[in-house]
């Protein structure tokens, strides 16, 4: 049994262990940062309120770390893990609103190590990772606002909801789920219209990005639709894509459920749909997934697996809450054993794949290529690079690895020609085949 006295020790041990393992392993086994992280750094070199693929928050975060640490790869693995570990912490604080037993709260976050979104894929800082803390904070302050109806909680709910959308537009699925919950509760007269105050920080924070969107003809929204395969729909897509989506979700959750089965005596419980806590947990966990499934079915679009990264943050809290009367704490040692196996296996699997497979993006010799470019430019008499033009991978790597960094950063553009244009003001990425 976990007591109040040792609860904090176990929490800190888990969070610190996760943090350092997932900083050290990719730092040692990868030669280069992953694509999405390089892309975020390239965008961050020219800060704006949006980019061709995504809203701006992931670029803002990457640029802050670049200004502090420069081109040190470990720093961006640290950045990613800070987002993950902080999300775990928020989920834990949320669980304290639901459980009097400290053990149940800790089990809720340990279960997340059974979902590979929260370990194996986390070294790549991207928009999916960037959503995690804001997803968790939005849920936490939505619940606090609903429970206590304090102005500060509703204002924070609006703030974190806006930051979530500035991370990735799929965040809207969580907000739609919450809107359904609000409508139900307002109809039952169990919540008042004070929650509408959350729109003030929500709209204020989003306003610069909305203005940017209109100025750039909604380019990020167009990109999002292209990624789904919406341009080439057919009748079978409305059947095949949603079925594939469901199959992947069950597959992803297998280790999670294996862990959970080790701690319960039997899967039997009663659902009290008058229980506000249960209704809230069911809404935030299942409604966003149902909405994604309906999107795939009605539009016939592909749902990429990694898009689901934040959707399962509160699955542990939900299952523990539903089956708390069936949780057998005498089986805690078996549960911890399975947790440790997964906790250790995941970084070992990552390291093995990283070392044995030598054709990945993380094997790219970015520093060497940047050094070659610098020597070439020095030979041409060019001492200063003002900016770089090119695609997110080639130009992004040069912008990240060149020392000093190009004055005006990296301009992402499709550049198909082999060109050599060097002036005192600019460098255009040259001879693409030389940089592969």
C-alpha cells in the first residue's frame, strides 16, 4: 500500500527515471535529430504565427530551447520529455480529484507506460508531443471549473484550450467532446453560463493566428485535409479506413490492458450514469475517439496513428475509476513487475532499432554536411550566410548545424533545381544530390 509519506517519492522516482532514460537513449544512439524536430527548428528560425503545415507553438518551443542550448541534440530530447513528464504530472494531479487512495492515482499514470505514444515515440519532438501538456491542463481546469465554478479556473481552461489548438488543430476534437458535456450539464441545470468566460482568453490567444490564417489563405487547414487523403476518396475508403483505424487502436492498447489485468480481480462493475465523475471521464476519453472514427467513416479519410498521441492520456484514470472496487492491491507486485518489463523493454527496443537500422533520418550526417557546405562557401569567399532556402530536411539540417547560424534563419520551400546562388545576402541550397 502506498501511503501519503512515500507517495511523492514514488512519483518523483518514476518521472525522473522516465525523463533521463528517454534523454540518454536517443542522445547516445541517434546521429541526427528526427525529421519533425528539425522541421520545428527550421520554422522556429523564422518565428511567425503559423506555418505551411501546422500552427506555431511547437516552433516557438523549439526556438526557445535553441536560444538557450544551440545545436546540442540532447536538449531537444530534453524538451520533448519535459512535455511528456509534465503531462504525466498533470494527469496525476487530476487523478487526485477522483481517488482518495494514493495507490490508484499512481497506477493511473504507470499504466501509460503501456502505450507506446508515451515512451517509444517521444524522442521526436513534434506537434503531437506539443499537445500533451495542454490536453492534460485543459481537462484538469475544465473539471475544476465544472466542480467549483471559479472564474480563475474557467479563464485557465480557455487559455490552455487555445494553446492546445496552437499546437495542433486536432485539439478541437477534445473541445467538441467537452462542448457535448457542457450542453448536457446545462440541460440538466448542473452548470451555469459562467463557463462562457473561458472564451475571453481563448479568443485573445488565438486571434493572431486567426489573422495569420486569413492572410495565408488557410494554408495549414488545406495541408491537414491533404494529409488525410481526402483528395482521392472512393466508396471503400468509408469502410476500410475506419476499420483500420479501430484495429490500430486495439493493437496500441494491448500492453496497456495486459498491465491492467494484472491488478484487477475481475472485470465486473456497475455503471452509475448519474455519477458526474464517471460521465466526465467517459466524455473526455471516448467522445474524441468516436469523433475521429466518424470523421474517417463519413469522409473516407485516413487517420494516421500518431495523431492519436494525446487521446489516451486519461485512459488509466478512467479504467481505475470504473474498476476501483475490483483492484486487488495484493497483486501490486505483479503489476509493478509487468510495468518494469515494459519500462525497460521500450528504451532497449528503441536503442536496438536505432543502432541496427542504418537508413533512418536519425542516421543522417547533418553535422558533416553542414561542415562541407561551410568549407565550400569559405572557398568561394563567402564568410557570412544570411539565410537558407530549401526543403525542411536539407535546409533545416543546414540551418541547425551551421555555426554560426544563418542570420535570418531557414526559409522552407520546395527546391527541385540544382542551383548555386551565393551572395552576401543569401545562400540557396545547392546540388541536392550532394546533401542526401
